[in-house]
């Protein structure tokens, strides 16, 4: 993600607001996640800017 706003809300259970089989890169923007977990990724995560909120 490199800009904009993303809001993800998931219910109870085995669910991930953001799930990647590869890498995750966040360089800007706003991500708001509502769920029991946050990011699930198999590669690497790179965070260089923006805002990330997680409410569980």
C-alpha cells in the first residue's frame, strides 16, 4: 500500500484482515484492521510510512 485508506473488518474465527502468500509493503496511507489478528504473510514485511491501526 502506498496511499489511500483501507478499512478491513473480519468476524470471529480463523480470519486475517490482511493475508499474503508473499510479501507486504506499506509506504503510506492508512490501514485500519478490526479482527483477532493483524497481518499474516509468508515472505517479508516492509514498513516505511503511513499509519496502521489494529483493534481486536
